[in-house]
């Protein structure tokens, strides 16, 4: 099967490739933002902030200047939120993105990437990687690297800080439109399958449930996902659909008459509503994890969330409701 992005495959292989050398120069002479993704199944149970408290002294000892810590899933909540964080990082002159991933089996992976200064956050090559079986091993490895490195970072923070990136959640909310797009019957709707979302999804691939997943596994999941999606679209969407199995630029999509792309976000319902400029009316339901679909109009860079809030914990229900509401 070949339903996977060659770029994604290269990205996954790169993770192991760059774990051999010393620490990157930018890490030893520039500010870093640290993002943490921790599997809830890992034992002992550690929150992402507990991991931050444990790893911060080791990063400093290694010669880094970690100035802010965030949960990876918060940063990648949506493309809009990711853009907002990037704008905040640019103002702070960030040079590196450090990502600590704790997998379900307790293993940890630390990746240090040069900050791209845009919403992509990280490149798909040139990433320093370090993998250890547990937190203690990771701390010791970083301390050992620090003994052989010369840092130019001074006056670093003694404890981790958890700032709110101003405008990150609210960033671009004016682009979310609570109505349906026009001309869906004229142009094709692109539907990205897992692993084909493009450069802005590179950061997501460090999530605890995705890091290190093989291209073959992604291909199998894409095919199963496509079969499920086809049934839902056949019942709820009367216009042309094109399933996207590899990353394409917006220019390439528009050339192929794909002017609309179906977007999917998953997170706490209250966070999603705020990020889309909507009031949170039910505080009790605001903490539940839901899936929300919306449509991105590539030509004008507009985001249509529909006239009715239709997020749901089950992605099939959320998609069926969203497609049904497109008829309004």
C-alpha cells in the first residue's frame, strides 16, 4: 500500500538519525520553548508539569535556556492556535523547540529542533534526538551531555515557567465564521487522511501516540479511515470529495480544483469554543474531549465552523452532524 506521505516517512526516519551527535549550537546559545506530551497510561502517573519540574534542571545543566513550558496538545489544538503561539514565540526571539514525549510504556524521547519562526514550529530534518527507557535515564543523559558542551546561555531560570502565550488561544478567531461556505457544489472538498495534513502537522507527530509510528501502520490506518469516511460522506454530502493521502501545498490543491479542505480538531470543548470565538455556555460540558470539524477556504484563508455547534466525543457523530448542518 502506498497511502502515506514520503515526507512523513523521511520525518520519522530523521528522528533516530540525529541522535548521535552533540547538542545543537542554537540550544547552547539561545532561548528554548519546551513542549511536553505524556501518555496517561504510562506508569508511574506523571502530569506534564511534573515532567517539566523534573526535566528543567537537567536541560539547564545540559546548557540550555528553557524559558517556557507548554503541553504539546495545547499548542497543536488547531492550526490557528499553533499560529498564535508562533507569533508569541517570535516576539520572545525563541531559537529552539524542545519536545519531551513520554510514551505509554514509560520510555522518553527528547527532540531538539531549530524553531522555524512560523506555524510549522519544527522542520522535518536536522532534529537532535535522545531516547531513554525512563525519566531518570533521560536526566542523567542530559547532565552527561552538559559536561562536554560549552554553553553561552547565562542567567537562566532556576524553575520552569508556564506562561500563557498572549493571543494564542484567541489568535485568528476573527477568521472562524459561524456559517457555511458557498460554492461547495462547484469545487471539490479535500479530506486529509491521517499523516497527510502537511508541514504544519510535523509538530503533532511528536505526540505520545504518534511518535515513532511506522509508515506501514499509518498506511493501514489511512485505508481503514478512508472506508469509514466514504460511508459517512455518501450518506451526508452530495458534492465532490477528494481524499488526500499525502501532503500537498495549497497551490497544488487549488490547481486540482480543491478549494475547500475539511479540518478536524480534538480537545476540551471549552478550549475549542474559545479558540473559535464562541461563548462557553455549558461549563459542566466544557471539559469533555470532543471532535469538531470545520472547512478551510484556501483562496481566502477563511474558516467555516457552520451555523450550529456540532462537536461530539465520537468523531463519526461529529462529522455526520457537521455535514448535515452544511445543508442549512
